[in-house]
């Protein structure tokens, strides 16, 4: 009789010593849980409590993986930052597993990671829900900036989102409990009465772990989009959280720090955050229909007034003047005080505007 749901020949090889030597936590959780952990809630709890998953991580291997990952990001002119989980985080809680609850671990190295696709979706959801000039109810109604950065059915996005990796592969696991107070209500459609016994479910989380996040431009000219997306991603990690149980405080990040920025960002990319804002406004201007210019151009002028960086002011001023001319509203706007101010500003810094 085997202790595992495995072929007998395989199960016989799983001696306690060999299990202790296993250097992949994902392999232990996915392939080698004993029958008692699968069949009984108490058995699962006892087994999870007995595991010291940190000791099963191949630290030497994952440190090399981490360094290779950094070199890949740098080679693609990526930009990165580190952030630490504020409390706990659980990615893939509802995944298919014999243990009822799951935790996303790298299938080769067994360490927790945050898929780049999840970070991309989180960032877009934050921008579409919280950033006034880009609010969108669904992907089909995304404005030109969102479609350019995150992509559409017609074109890939200008920013690449990498999987987030634990710094140097160092990770801390922690156990938590979900307590279903009315198991017969959920499982057997009975009334949620207080006579039912609670059914505690133990599950694994990641706690107090620092991750390295990285984004890269698809093309060299997309570097400004990458900087803008990083700002949005950091806001999303702080305000929305990532993974499951965010309403209970899971998945939020703190202690954001830029990582090796000088070596990873091309020298031609301005570090000024105002330039990024100006380019964002420029993209929204280009997306305006000619019929919308009269009603919305003043809002772009007001944004221009708030800028203090001369480079950002010049960029947005040129974009406003160009849009006015393309919309055939130059004669109408020529006597407006805002238009005169923009012309005077551009004339001062670069000579007569052609």
C-alpha cells in the first residue's frame, strides 16, 4: 500500500531522505502530497505545517536565474524597480490542485512569481478605472493611449511586462486559514444555520518578500511609454493589489525603489516626469477628432500652464498649435489669449514659429 497517489515503483523512491533533498517546492506541492493530505483536511494541515518550503529552494540556482533575468531586462533597455509585499500575497489561489487551494510557483524553479500578464491586466484596470483622462468601461472603448501602450486586436502594445521575480530568489512562505462557517450552505444548499461546524482550510501565502518588477519598450521610441506604465503599475500595486483576497489586505506592495536605472534606461530618454505627462497629453491630442478640438483644446492649455519643465512645456505647446492648425481653427484661435501665449512661448525658445 502506497502513501502516495503514484505508481508503486515511483512511490517507493519517495523516501523521507529523498523528499528532504527535493529542491523544488512546486514539485512537492503538486506531485508529492501524501494521501492523507489529499483525503483529509486535518491531514493536509499537518502536512503543510511540517513543510519548510524555504529549505527546499535551490538558492544557488535561483540566484543565477535572477541574474540572467536582470541581464535580459538590461539588454532590452528595460526599466525596473523593487517593492516588498506589505503583508501577504497569494497568486493562483483558485487554481486546479488536489489540495483545494493553490499558489503559483515557477514550474522549473519552484519559487513564487507574478506573471507579466497579470501585471499588465492589473495596470490597465487601474488606469481605466482611476485615471480621469483614460477612464474606460471596457477594452473596446479604450482611448488611443491605452491601446498604444497595452495593445489591441490590431496591434501589440508598446510596453512589455516581465514576470516579477523575488530578489535573488529569496522568498518567505506563510500559512493562513479560510474558515467556512456554513459548509452545508455552500456544499449542500442548506440554510446557513449556526449549528454547522466550521471547516477551516489551510493555504499557503507569500509574506514579506521583495520582488523585482521590470518593463521594457517594444521599440526604442517606446521608452517614454514604459516610464509612464511603470508609474501606473506602482500605483496599481499600492491601491489595487495583485492576486487573490485583496479585499482582506492581500497583495499590496510598499517600499518602492528604482533598480539600476542609470544602466537600464537609454540616455536619450528624459527622466523628467513632466515630459512623460506632456507626451501622454500629446497622444490624446492626436487622437482627438477635428470636431472635438473646439470643446477640449482649453483643457490641454490648462495642463500646459501647470507644467514647469521647459522641455515638457515646449513639447505640449507644439502639439496644441499643430492640432489647432490641422483642425482648421488657426484663424478662430489667433486672437485668443491662450493661443497668443503659446506662440510667444515657442517664439522665445526657438525663434519664429513657422
